[in-house]
C-alpha cells in the first residue's frame, strides 16, 4: 500500500512538472495604451489557449486602484466584453476566472498619474501559468516626449496616423513569477492621443474642403457662365437667318430676272420664252 502511494505521488509530481514546463497558451500578448482615449493606461491581456487545456483557470494580480475588469472568453454565451469579478484580500487584488473559449481577452484601466507632466507607469505582471514566450506591446502617446520603455532591442512600428508601437518578444516566464514593466515620458500638454487624432483629422478635412473649393474655383474660371452658351447659340442662329434671308431674296430676284426680258426694237417688256415681240413683231431669238 505504501509502495502504491509512493508511485502515485511520483506520478503526480512528474505530471505537474510536465505541465509546469508546458505553456497552456499558443500565444500571449501584454499590451499598454497610455493616455489613448482615457486618462491613465489601458492594459490589455490577450491570446489563445490550447484546445487540450480548456477550460483554463487564469489568475492575475491587478493594481489595487482598478475598480473594474472586462473580459471575453469566460462566458461561452457571449462574444462581447463583460465584467468579471475582482477578488481582494490582504495581499492585494486579483482576477480568478475560468476560460472556456480558445481566444480570450482581459482589459482594465489603471491611472497612476497625478498632476505632474512627468508620467511614470509601473506594472508588475504575474500569472499562474508558465509562458514559454510572450509579447509586450506599447502604443506611444502622441503627446509624449522623451518616451522611455524598460525593455531594449524592441521593434518599432508606425501607422498612417503617426502612431508608434513598440513590440518586444520575451521568453520563459515561470508561473507566479513577477515581470516588472516600466514606462515614463513627459506630457506637457496633458492631451490624449485620441484628441490629437481628432484634431488632425479635423484639420485634414478642412484642408480637403478648401482644396476642393479652390479646385472648383479654378475650374469655374475656365468655364463659360450659364447664359453664354445660349447667347452664342442665339447669335449664330440670327446670323444664319440673315444669310438665308438674303440668299432667298437674291434667288427670287435672279429668277425674276431670268423670266422677264425686253424687246430690243420697241423696248417693251416681254417674256424670255417667246421668239417674236407681240408688240412690234421683231424677232427676239
């Protein structure tokens, strides 16, 4: 009996060690959006869980100041972000949730910033599962100056709106081991990125409208006013009518001249078709 218990214990330890060195995630991303559309930092944890590890219990400590957490994947009846419970004790706050869908997402806002223009953000990430590899992603605020990220040798990506993103791939984070992430920068204007984007798009729209107006004005300069085509048509028709009138008049006159003749002997008017003058008898043709 003792042997059986020892064998079972060895098997259990081996099984746990096997799973402890195998990440349940196909991919895992920790992303930060500081002062994007709200004051503070939007933290998003997202990824995919391996099919054979579902359902998966995820436990992640969160800052004590966070009052709400939204999630996808814990409720198989909904594809929308919904609130999940926050559990607090003497050790701090954490989420403790089972996930039934392969794709999941957890997000919350944390605002450690005061009135100072210097923004300093520290996030102590920890999860109850081993991460073989994972990504850190940060969106650099548009209003930031002297932006510093705790990682080095990261990738930088920019989009068409001027937003910059930093991305770093990391490896081998043991279960329940802390990973400290820090970023700091200056925000003298204390503006959100979305406010700057909206202003930029508004200016672009106004410039676009002005450009369209200028183009229309330029085109109008080389176009005839509305009445001019009709005036030209009337003048053309009038000239053609006069020409036609005189042409017909001359035609009648010519025809008249062709039909009437004079006798060279007595001077009387006679028809051009006759051979002798009916008045004096003189031969005409």
